[in-house]
C-alpha cells in the first residue's frame, strides 16, 4: 500500500488461531502512521477494500482513522493539525 512517498507492505501470515488480547495486555496494540491528508488516505484504503474499523474522527486538532491488516492487527492513520 502506497501512502504518499511511503510504502507499507502487509503480508498475510499462515492460518493459525489468534488469542484475544485486551487493551492492557502486554504486546502490540496498534501501529500509528502519520499522514498529511487523512481524508485522502481514508478514501484510498476504502477504495481498495481494506477492512476499516472506524470512520475518520477529529478531536483537539488530531484526526484519526483505524483499519485492520490481513492478520487482523489494528492500524491507525493520524493527522495532527499542529506539531507536538
């Protein structure tokens, strides 16, 4: 998947049973990817049939959208209107 000048490669793993994890369990919860145009990135994912976990939302100058990779890992796009 190409996002601007960045490329994210997602490779599907073999079929194995997944253990459910909660937000407070050890391990990776999600990966956040910074984008400059979240609406365009969202539409790009949507047009490619990527499983979307949310619509774009904005709060306090930070826009986010969540989606899932082929192994059902949660990924996040984030756009900040101001630098931290």
